[in-house]
């Protein structure tokens, strides 16, 4: 089959990988319909994080082609969405809601396990990993929004969830990349009344408003902190969602969080939490990789009901043959997030 192959920093190209086959009774083979490029794929692309040569991509939706003998929750012909890791949903970590730490789990597209950026994927633990999508004849817009649940929207939702966003809250979202945009949408969905988005890109501000932001702060650093405090009567926000991971964005999230609130962190940390400052203000923080498998069913209901449209974060599109362009567009910041069209439903 054809699939994206990570050759090393700066080089992702289409090549041949073995056609996936059922190797364990818990496997399924999924023919990929849509995939996309994650912000974390870019770290590998830029050489900022190591990645084995081989398969890449961990976000995809597709159609089940074949299932192993022990898979009974999905069947050939089903449209399915895959969370970005596979998990058994029966180990103690999965039962506690931390599917990312599943003792049997693993990552798609890690060089060896098939990636989403390819024509087909052998999905381990398929019965507990894949979420079937009810109905048929979904529009392309709906399919794009379902794809977003695989990682980016679940990650934005995680930031809002762990920060305890609830009805009537004032929320600040630090970061206007695809995760930050998704966090705005997630906070809006959870009933936040005021959402202050920190966004410096004019072309993203329109989408940030459509997703539910009520205020936009264009500054960074101390000026941004001051602007948010000023907007909140110097109290700070009920929840700050950190969706970047740099020293500056982490500092801002903690500076604008009101005493007694929780910062939700989903930007992969390249900076430090200011511990003493958080301690004396009773500010907590939670975060990490999202348990997407747990979030997908609830978010999927809202996508199918048409109440959220997280697929709007995709603003660049390529077919599998042009997967390199999908990376370049994001690397050069011409795209918020690239979609890769692989097959049809
Ligand atoms: Zn598990």
C-alpha cells in the first residue's frame, strides 16, 4: 500500500509499506478515508523530537475492511474514528480514565505501527479503540469534523475539562493554533460565558470568534497578562487553557488564572510551571495528553447533531500523493492544520 514515510527531519514522502493484515484476533484493518498532520508531527519534521524512520500520522477516520475473531464492536463496512493511541479500556489506567497510559496501548504511526497517513491501518485492540460513526451519507464537512475528534478537538476539550470549565465561566485560551482554536470551541460548548482568546493572527481571529471567543487579546507576554487582568476587573479568569507549551505561554496562563482556579495544560511543555507563584495563589494545574477514546463519543454526538464543527480548523488540503506539501504548509505557517484526503467512504 501507499503511505507517508518519515525519512528524517524535513523529509516525509509517499512510499510503499506492506499491506496490513490481521495479526491478532483483536486487530482490525481500516481503509483510511481522511487523515491529517498533527502539530506534534511537525516536531519530528523539524527535528525537535526524535521519530523512527517509517510510518507516521496518528489521526484518521476510515472504513473497517476486516476484523479479527475477537472484535465485535465494529464490523466490516463501518465508518470509524480512531483516537490517536490504541487502548484496551480494561486495564486499571483505562478504567481510571487515563487511556494514554494503557498498559497494552501504543501509538499509531511510530515508525513501525501503521500510521494514519497511509491507505490502510492495522488497528491493534480495535474493539476497544475504534469508535463507530452512526448513520451514513455524511457530508464532507461532517467527515472533517469527525476527523478532528481523533486528536485536536479531544485535546482542546481536555484542556477545558481538566481546568473545570463550566457554565457561566470566564476562560482565557492561550494559543491560536489548531489546539487553541479547539479549546475555544470546547470552552464554549461547556457553557463558558466569556472566552478571551490570545490571538495575534488576523486570519485566525475570525474563526476564533465563530468558535465562541468574546474577546481577543493580540498582545504577548506581560502586555497580554495585563490585558486579560484588565478585562476581568483584575480578578483573573476562572480557567486558563494553555495550548502552546512555551515558557511565555505557560507564564501567561498562570498569570491570568484567578486565585483558586485551575490551569489546563495541553501544549506539550517546553517551559516550566512557576510553582511558588501558583502555590501562594492556590492555583492548580492539570493536563497532559487527552484520553481521546473517552471523549470521542460525546463530542461525536455533537458533531452529528451539527452543534460543533471542529473540522473548520483544517485550512489546507492535499491528497496522499502530496503529503509532503501538507507538512510544508504547516511548517511554513501557511496552514493552521493540513488535511490529507486518502480515500472515500
Ligand atoms: Zn488500558
